[in-house]
């Protein structure tokens, strides 16, 4: 049964003190999990702005709790502080 999925932008910032080495160590597992989430239709994109130590994720879920559950399944979430922003379709959109 198809359930309507809402769209969220999650802004994740690397916690203070997290080193580039710690981040690099998690990348292979992160890429593998991201691929699984994409295939499940739960992850749209991940954009990284390393100079600002910030990651932007497009997440799909029924509510903010399910969106955060998806984010927390990513290995790098252990070194992130996250903020969730529900998105709305553009005016005039049928989405």
C-alpha cells in the first residue's frame, strides 16, 4: 500500500571536535547506506559543504520522526547535529 511521503531538508553540522580522519573512516559505510536509502525512496540527495562543515540531505518520510530515523541510519549521523525542515511544494504545483 502506497503512503504519501513528505519531503524534508535536513541540515546536519559536524559536531565540534570531529576530525577529518573520523569523517573519512565513516565514508565507505555512509556511501553504502545512502545507496540503500536511495533505492528505498527515502533519500533524494546529499550535498556537502565541507568549508562550512555542513551537510544538506533531502529525506522523504511520513513525518519528522520517520525522516530523522532515516537520517540516523546513516553512519555519519553519529558525528552530526541535525535540524529538520519540512518542505512545501512551490505555489501552483500539483505535488
